[in-house]
C-alpha cells in the first residue's frame, strides 16, 4: 500500500484529501504544522507528499528544500498562489507537480496517481546497464552514478534523464519531452523542461564533457549527446 503524507494546516481540506485517498487504497498520515513535517517525513518514509505552501511554523518552500536535501520522494505542492511565477518557483525547487486552490479532490487524486506512475520507484525487472565513460545508469533501478558515486535527482528529473539515456543522441522538443515524461494531462508551462534540464546539468557536473553532455539545440530542443566507449 502506497503511503501519502498530507501536510496541510486547513483541517477541512486535509480531511477531504484523506478520505479521497483512502478510497483509492492509499495509507495517509496528516501533519497540520510545518515545523513537524520533516520529522514525520523521516520517520514515516512516504511514497509521495502533498505539501501546502502557506503553513504555520515552517512554510512549504523550506520543507521542500529540506526534503530534496535528504530524499527524491515525489512532492506535489498545494497552494492558493496560482500565478505562473509561483509555479516556476515550485518546479525550480524540485516539486513534481503544482495544484492551485481551490481544487477538486478527485483531481488531486488523479495527479497523485500520475506522479506515482512516472516515479522511478516503479521499475521493471530488466537490469540493463548503460555506461558512457564515468557515467553509469542502471535502467532497472533508475540509479545514476558518476565516477562510482550515486547522483541524486528528483523523481521527475530522473525520469527525464532516463528517457534521454534510453534515446541517446536523439533530439526532442519541449513538447515531446512533456508528453513523454510529464504526461498528456500536464497543463503547466514548458519552462518546466528548461528548469529540469538546468537541475540535471548541475547534478551531472562531475561528468566530463569529453564523454557526453545534455545539449541545447536552439530552435530544435534538447539532446543527450554521448560518445560510445
């Protein structure tokens, strides 16, 4: 049974989300104060977090930052702040999705299912290693190493990178990447792709350019350029 941590200070909203998630077969734990969120997260080890932005004690952005320092667990942000700048801030910080209030509980549940389907925690039994110089990617476990050291990425970024690794040297537009990784139901800005690429490059900064790189092709899209051993 998948475990969902709901961090939301409005108890009425939290209870509705809990009821709908329970109906879908999820185990749910609730936190109503931001200052308690990280302790519960570390103790409970959820499969996904629904995280409100405006919280007492500690806000959602700070909690998201702390989660990303410790774990790649999927996080969906919940907030009444619907402006594009806030969406981009969430994606830049490593959020996997962003839902503006007011929302329909069924939509939240659908987004939870969609994010979990895209999460690298759901893997196939195939164990296939792709290696390009010091970069090694286990396609069965969605694990990335550079010089033998594991590279930590968010689930969405990792899904995007594994898609690139599955299709090396091919060029993809933002629209194609959104369709393949974010899903057809994604209604946010295509800037999310640019931000994910930026984070991936930072995570892979120890991978030498002589072995490969994520290239931007102006007017065309992005490409994982790799050199065969």
